[in-house]
């Protein structure tokens, strides 16, 4: 349910983040630098997604507590 509610907004952010990155990489960067660039951009994208979804120690603790309660 949460994924469906956030789908359009997440897709828009994905396009705004990745489209300029891909255009820059394939249009400007030499081939030998593209893999490093995409590794860095992919890392940044994962950091953004983790921060946006609240993945961190607090979320891990709450998930562990739910597992203990049997929810």
C-alpha cells in the first residue's frame, strides 16, 4: 500500500536524478570514467533512498521489537 502511494513521486525523483546523470555520463565522460561515475551516482542514489525511507538504527530497532512481539 505504501509503495503504491509513493510510486508516482518516487518515479519522478528517479527520472530527475538518473536522466541528467546518464546524459552527462554518455555525452561528456570518456568511456574509461563511466563505470566509476555510475558507481558513485548509484551510491548517492542508495543513500538518498535510505534517508528518505528512514532506514537506520531506529528503524532496525523497531523492526526487531515487532519481531519480538510477534507482529
